[in-house]
């Protein structure tokens, strides 16, 4: 999510060609946080709240988990999960957010099968 989308797409394409079988697990961010006011707010947060010296922000986001299947014919979505999906007591009432895509898919993890 920190690399330009074109670079990530190119990497996925090469992986699809060179890796015969395997899995890819990646943390993703919603595409809406890679542009506009959301991108500027995150850059501010990274710099001033988290203390990163040079400007950084998310550059590669996706709309939904199956989007990356379009980047390589060898990539097949197995599943995805969000922090809100965890069945842990410490999340408490926050677990209700798992039912709302707009919250669940802000930042989440995807798992793909590579190959047949």
C-alpha cells in the first residue's frame, strides 16, 4: 500500500508469471485513502502524529478484495479478513463494525492462491 499502484500491479503480474504455486498474503487499504482529502489527512497523521520524518502516505489501494485477480490470471482470491473480524473479547462493541463494509474495508488483509 506504500508503493505506487503501477509498481504493485507490475509486481503481481511478474509473480503470476514466475511463481508456479503458492500464496500471497497482503495488507490492503481502501482506494479512497490514496487520493484527495483522505490522502492529505493520512500524510499529516504519518508526519505529525506518528513522527515519520519524510512525507509518506498510502499509494496503492483497491476497491474490493477480488480486484487484484484482474492483475494476473494466476491470482485467485481465497479469503480476506479485517481486524473487526477477530473474535477477541478486547474488541468488545467494536466488533459490530465487521458488518459495515465502509469500516471493515478501510484496511484489511487478503489471501490469494497463486497458480492452479
